[in-house]
C-alpha cells in the first residue's frame, strides 16, 4: 500500500494516510520501522504496527492516569482493562514497573507519610485502609513509623478534641477521647497516657445539670430505687465515672 502522506498530530503521534485508509501511529514505531522514509507499507507490517500501536496507546493512557496521582498496581490494571485486553495491559504494567513508575512499596511509604502528616488517622486505621485498597499486609510496616511523631500528632489532636468537648466533665471527655481515637487507629494505652499527662479540667458541674434533666424525665415513670438506678445507668452511658455519679448526692 502506498503511503500518500504523513502528518504530525502531536508531540509523539503521526497520522499515516494510505490509499485505502488512514491511521495514527506513535513516533517510536515510525522510527523503529523507518516509515518516514518509506513510500510503501505491506499488509503484514501494517498489522504488526497496529498491534504495537495499541501497546503505546495503553502506555500513554497509563502515564496520564499516573500523572494525576500515584497509583497502586491493581488500581492501574482495573482502570486499563476496562478498555483494553488484559494481555496488553499486563505488558504495559511490566514496562511501568521496570521504569519504577508504579511501585506498591513506594506507594505505601508515601501514603503512610501523607496520612501521618495531613490527617487525624492513627497507624492501625492507616493499615486497615491500605489493606482495604488491596495492599499485601506484608509490605505495610507501621512499626517503622517514628513513635515520637505519632505521640506528638496524637497529643495535638487530643487537645483539640478535648477543647471541643470542654463543657463535659473530665471523665466524659476522657471516655470520648479514648473511644474516638481508638476508632481513628491509635493505641489505647498511648491515648490514656497522653490524656492523663495533659492538664484537662472540663466542666465538672455538668453532671448536676444532666442529673436534674434525667430526674425530671424519669421521675414521671419511676420512683425510689428504680428511679435512682435508671438515672445512674443513663449517666454512666454518657461517660461519667462511677465515683462522679455516686458523689452527686
């Protein structure tokens, strides 16, 4: 087939216009098969170029996807196989791995560093999130995180969270802090240790207000021991300690 014209389309793409058809080819293939100086192209070479051209198309799409942000290998495979044959996708992935453009170990380290620096997530939540992303647990090394960095981060967040809840008693604040930061992925003993080291007072008169509200509500239904035990149970559920509750009267 005669090559009528070659037109540059973009930085690395050219349009090849033949007598019967036209198609886009990547620059690497132009050079590889010396098309720029050829006047003709046979059917065998054309099919070979079209097949290899798809590889470069997938590779370019992968690079654009990676330009947005760092990706996991499985994320990239899931994205590409929606549009292309898995065999070509796997070849592209192999090339990207050789070029170190996808690296799950590198991704994990960057993810952990970002979460420690920019979020309120603790090590265990970070690990859970990575596992949920399909990361092999064996490459998630949260034990390598600087313990001093974790403690400093947790201390700042506990102070902030305690200030938000400052209208509660110290006991309630502590309960809320423990429950919240365990959910955020921090170690319980570390949470308690840091909280106890801080000068957090809270509003210790709040329990009186809570008691009066509960007494007004449940005295319409109960009296005597039943009323007293119901109020104590509700206060305990709100996070007040047994000592605080018993000291009301």
